[in-house]
C-alpha cells in the first residue's frame, strides 16, 4: 500500500517519471518540474524511504536515480487500464467522486 501512496502525489509521480529518463540533481528537478527546492527534497526523501530511488554523490552534488525501473512498466499498465475503463474508475459510485479517494460515498 505504501507504494501506491508514494505515487499518489502528482509531484512525486512527476519526479519518478523524470528519473525514469535518467539521473537528476535537485536543481535539475526544480527547474524541469517547476517546483520549489524544499518540495522536491521532501518528495525525494519520501521516494527514498519507499526504496524507489537512490542517490550517489559526485563532489558536492547528489544525483538521484530510479532504482526500480519496472515501476515505469507498472505506471504504463495503470495508464492502459485507466484508458480502457474511462471514467469508470474515477467516478466509481462505491468510492465517491474525485477528491474523496478511499472514502465511501454516503
């Protein structure tokens, strides 16, 4: 379950997708994704805690990389399922409208 929670945030998902293309420093991610340095650092820590990314030091810089490249296959599969189900998942009556993830509709 932690895996899916770690990917639920759009910023973390964007970071994962970017790192899927190769290593990046925090400064690279802030520029490319338009996020604040503190935001990127916080999300990198979360992804590292979930063991999805790692880093290596080179001088004073840290380069982050995706350590589970099969995660990209999982995301591609999820996109395929969502494309095939259309709004059926997003608007599932059992779980309510968008924004109520995990809460049952009353």
